[in-house]
C-alpha cells in the first residue's frame, strides 16, 4: 500500500526476489502505480484490491494517512495477514522539521494494531531511507534493522523477507512487542539530525552488544 518512493522501492525489490505484487493506491487508476506495474510486470489497484491480493501487506503510506488507507484496504482483507508497517507519523503541516503526530505513550504501529486487531502488525524498516531497506550493502559494515510486534511468527516471516533482501544474520534486533514501535518512530527526529549532519540519507546505526 503506497505509491511513493518507499512503496516503489520495496515493491520493486519484492518482485525482484520472486514474489507477486499488487501496488495499492486510493484510486485504481493512480498513474504512478500504473506506470510502476507496467514496468515491473506486476499489478495495481485500490488499497482494497492490493490488500485482497496480498498474503502479506506493506503499509508504505504517509503516516498521517495510514489509518485512513488501511481502513480503505478493509479490516477483513487484513485479518490474519502480516502487515509490515514502514510508515512514520510525520506531520509536515507546520513546515520543517516535521513533528510526530503520535508519540510518547502511543505510536502509529500501535494505533494500527488496535484498529485492526486481527492483523499481525510488524514495525520494521522505518528507521532508514528506502534505498537502504532493500540494499543494506549501501552502508559499509554491520548495521541494525529493528523490528517490533506482538506476533513472533509474523516477525520471523518479516525476517525471512529481509534476509532475501540481503540483510545478513545478526543484523535484526527484535525490540519486543508492538509498544516498542514508539521508540522506533520517536527515533525519527534523531535520524533527521543525522541526515543533516551526514549530508546523505544513506546511513544507519549499528547496535553492538557486550559479551557478558
Ligand atoms: N522516504 C523514505 O526513505 C522513508 C524511509 C522510512 C520510512 N518512510 C515512511 O514510509 C511512508 C511512505 O513514504 P513515501 O515517501 O514513499 O510516500 P508518502 O508520500 O509519504 O505517502 C504516499 C502514499 O500515501 C498515500 N496517502 C497520502 N495521503 C493519503 C490520504 N489522505 N488517504 C489515504 N492515503 C493517502 C498516497 O496515496 P495515493 O497513492 O492514492 O496518492 C500514497 O500511496 C511514509 O510513512 C514515510 O514516513 C519513508
């Protein structure tokens, strides 16, 4: 679900590793989705079409609109499925830097899990730029991809997908239940500062744990 840079980058990689994709938008005739689909031998349609098609769903919609987009996808089409939530609740309405539209004692991922209790929501990949999500080798050395979610089997499925993208063993840090998405989303102000300092969005952090 999502026709922006993230939706297109992930969808292209997911096709590339051998899956079928239907890209969802508000409008079935969305031009970006139609163009992407024809270039990649894939499908496109409404959010509901894509959610009905997918065995797993990626939420790559604007964070402030994700609940609306998932509502359009339809609870019954999300039920029982892994929903990989890569969105960030960034509100640009007051200019730069954006503010978080939800934070501290709640998160977008928790809002999604509460709104769609039968979906298996996994927060992942929101802490890095789109190109790096699907090509971890763009940054040298070991670096970390965080995941959070209440369903361990769903997190394992997401990890299998990430491995197929090229994420090496040991690079995933499972932060626990979906509540941990708060920190993953509240990391965005730090990420934006690092982007400014580094002069490129192609960066990531690495978590190294002391041997006890
Ligand atoms: N840019 C990055 O590298 C990066 C990295 C990590 C996470 N993220 C997060 O990934 C998500 C996608 O980012 P993006 O830059 O690819 O795209 P985006 O411009 O943030 O979002 C585009 C998608 O949001 C949908 N949308 C916008 N307003 C909507 C509304 N009122 N109701 C329903 N759907 C609506 C659009 O639908 P239509 O297709 O119908 O127009 C489109 O599919 C965001 O949450 C972003 O914060 C981005």
